[in-house]
C-alpha cells in the first residue's frame, strides 16, 4: 500500500502555485505545494532578504530544483524546492520532513535559511554515495555501534581529526577503525540474537596492523527508557562534542558515505548498550583469513560463537596500548 503524502490532496493549479501551510512549523512559514506541471514543492517563506546568503551557499541536488525568489502569493522571498521526478517522491518527502523538524524551533529567518541549506548540503553528500536510501535494521545497529566506539576514540585521543580519520568503516576498509598500528573490527548483537557474530569476509579478521581487536556491543531496543538513545540522537551528541571545524565536516562526510542522513525514521529504535566485550584477535583466534585460503575460494562468510573465544577476552586498555 502506498503511504499518504502531503501533496496527494493538493490540486494542480492551472498556473503558478497551489500551497498549504505546514502546521508543524511553530515560527517560520513553511508550505507544501504543487506547480502547474504537478511537481511536488516545498517552500520556506522568508520575511527578510536572504538573497546574498543563498547565492554564497547555493547547493544543487540532482533531481531537485533549488531556487530562491519572490513568491507571487505573498510578495515575500522564499526558498523553493521542486521535485523534478515523481518517482523520487519518498526520498524528497524524507528531506522535507527533516527540514520541517530542523526548522520547527527556529524563529530567526536568516538562521533558518542557514540551517535549511546546511541540511540540503548533507543530503547532497548522502545521495552522492548512497547504496540504498534507508539503512536496514542491521545497518542501523552496525552504525550505532561504530559511533559508540568512535565516542570512546574521541575520549582516548587528543586530536579529533585523528579519531575521525581512524574511523574507516564508511571507507569500506577491511576493519572499522585503524590507528597507531592497531585495527578494531566492531560488531553489534541485538538482545534477541544468540552469542554469535557474523564475519562477512576473509579479510575482516586479517590485518596489516600489529594488533587486531574485535569489539562487540550488545544492543537492546528500549524506547520506554530515559537512558536509551536513537541513531539520530547519538549522531547529534557526537556532533555537539566536536569542536574542530574540519573534524565536524569530516564527520558529516563519513556519515554520508555510511549511508546516513538525518531522517525521522532513525528516531527509532532507541538502544541501550547492555554489554561490551573486547577480544584480542591474535594468531590463535579462530578465524578464516585470505592468506590461508585454498586457491579459488573467495567472499567467505562465517559466524563465531563468542562463548568459544572467551580465552581471548581482554581489557579496553589493551586496545589503547596502556
């Protein structure tokens, strides 16, 4: 069944635009609309002149026409997003939902324009590198766990850029984190899963680094708990912790490469980390690696029973070389 979209009950006008005010917007006037060609439209009406700021920060996205012009309906200026292809309506709606949410508490028009263009820029990066446009439940858990370890990296390292550069998961590296001749592969378990982790290739537990560790986070979805955190909330917390402008930009770029951009869909699930375990993957650790495979074997996937590798448990300080 197709989901209802706000444009579904807006009639196509014979000329100009047909619009409807978005009630969720508390301070700034936002509208759903259609033009005379039936294209879906999102409008942010401005009460101040933002032309110069728009021109300096102009963003373009394939398939979405982004313009800033006078609105014939009110005589005010407005930021106008027009969806050029109807088949991309779900993606366009997710972008507009994010804009509505981000602008809902803002009252200053120019601040709102800055926030809107910043969000559009993030979507541009996301759409340039997206594999599919919504992360699966497993991918959400995986990214959440990588970010949890990134938080630990940021607390252990003196330089934010070094911590961000160490995060290699979005770069499709064999391990999720590589730093100081150390590699860390991060895995997540849901509360319902047995104590097994999936290894997706013969390269994940073979590293050129001197030390390799396997970090496992067990996550339980507990939306009723005040201590639980969604993926969106965790991303926001990491962003707020960063102080270096280059690190903030790198974080956004890596999130886009990982297939993440802020969507209401990522407000749930809300996780609690109930257990963390760290394993030292040395030569004796049970694994399948490329250098020991017979000729012709490739793309090997397998599972490891965590109860069988208890002897390889280690302390977090071992990861940091303390």
